[in-house]
């Protein structure tokens, strides 16, 4: 059992349903929030909804393992690629890809991402600024729940 599972005494692997209201949007920067659904710190992956408001962006980052995305709402692009993702798009981000997300249009974008491995945020010179992984992302969620007095419900296994 991981430390995170131990931190969730009510967690039950048989409890595989989460309603929309069970999980909060966790603020993670200006105009940016995530709704965690499932963390697997041991295996190094997590599933979450990412929400970025109009005019927002996710700073330049590199993935150490593949990421899959499915766009539920809005439109966005990566500055480094020539395609546009919109509601209904499926996105594959291979290990090593470096990109910067920019929201297009007036609508808030919401995308379901399954993220394997770490995300490394980079400065303009390509230097590592910050790193995120299943464990650190779960810790952000737990901290938010503690601060807001919310019972953690995202799956951790
Ligand atoms: Fe990415």
C-alpha cells in the first residue's frame, strides 16, 4: 500500500464511481485548474481533467513518457505543432515532446489527460524550472482538500 493510499482511510478499490461533484477543480496557476480522477503514484501515471480559461496557457514543458488527451470542450494548440485540438480531438504526446499550450477562441478548454511519467517545465533556455509527477500532483490535490475541508475522493491505487 502506498503512503498516499494510507492517507486515504476511506479509500476502497471497489468504489470505482466518482460523480462530478465528488472531485473539486484544484487551482494550479492563473486561469488553470485540474480535476483529479485517478492517481497511480507507484506506476507513475495519473488521469485528470485540465481546465484552462480563455487566453490562458500551460507553460513550455517536456514529457518523460507518453500522454494521451481527449478534448471535451473548447479549442487549443501547441505553439510547437501545426494542428489545432478541439472538442472531440484525441491527442498523443510522445515521450520527449516539448510543447506550450495556448487556448484558442473564447471558450474555456477542458481536456481529459492521462499522463505517464514526469512533466518537466522549462524556461526559454530549456533549463528545468519545475517537475510534476503523479505523486506531486496527488499531493497538490490532498493539500487543496485539507485547505477546503473536503474529503479526498480521487482514486489512488
Ligand atoms: Fe503536455
